[in-house]
């Protein structure tokens, strides 16, 4: 009887082992990771998602450069008109290292004249979009500046310092903003337009000689396809 019982128990174990084998196989498979087919499917899904996502990221960088340049141009145009309206000199200050700009206005204290912050909504300190930075600024008195702080002054008589600003984004796309000293018009080009500082200085001299008149009107940036914020051609 004992022998028979041992044989039956052995048979039960032998029959149970094949049933447990698939379960062990699944456990080993889950521990070992993905199969080649599963990895292929995952990589295919990632590639499809990237094909849709990357163009959108590129478009976002281009849009950031366009919007950042447009906002700076709007601020410059605002300063030209606001200086004449208030009968006070105003400045557009640019910090090339911190990618920021802000507006200051000459106070009315005759004993301590200085440029102070302006509380107008458009004059609040503004940061460029995260993917956008200044490349350089061209000013008559300084030439080409690539770092530090600079400013362009707007006069109540109706003219301004000639100003050229070059911006770029992480995709190395460029934009050029040029301020017309006699009209306050801002022109924007979707590329890097190289300027000789002497040409900008000539525009400054013309502005001071003309004192806001229309004779001698010139354009720092006049190219087909360039954008303008409006005004007389």
C-alpha cells in the first residue's frame, strides 16, 4: 500500500509540473522584458509621435521670434508717439545679456533730472520669449554692441535715435528691427540685415538736422518683403 501511495503521489507531481510550466514561462518572460516585436511596435509609435511633434516645436520657435520682434517694434513705436505727446524725452533700454527691455522717461525735477521708470502698461519691463535672444544692437554713438545695456532716446520734437536690433532663436533663425528716426516707423525683416554703423550715424545726423520734418526722410531698412508697422511710405 505504501508503494502504491508513493507512485500515485509521484504521478500527481508529474502531471502538475506541465500545468505550472506555462505560468513559470510567463513569469520569466515578464522579468526578461519586451520581445523584439514589442520593441519594434514601441519604436514605431515613438517615431510617428516625433514626426508630428518636431514640426510643431519648430513652428513654435519661429512664432516666438516673430512675436518677440513685433512686441519690441510696438514698444518703439509707442515711445516715439508718447515722447511727443508728453513733451518729454523717453528711452528704450535694452539689456542684451538678460534678454530684457524697459522704458524710462525724464522726470520733471529741474534740480535732479534723470530718467526714471514709466508705469504705462506697454512700458513695463519685458523679457524676450524663452527661445529668443538679442544678437546685437547698432547705435550711432556706439556702433555694434553685443553685450551689456544700451538705450535709444526718443525726443519730444518728433525724432529718435536711429536703432537697429538683430534677434535670433534656438533654430538660428534671425530677425532685424530698424527704427526710422524721422517718422518713428519700425520695419522688420525676417533675416539678418547687415548695417554699417556709419549709415546709422548718417540717419541720426539727418534726424537732428531735419528736427522731425519730412524733407530728407530716409529708410534704414527698405527691402522687398520687409514688414512695417504702418505709416506713410
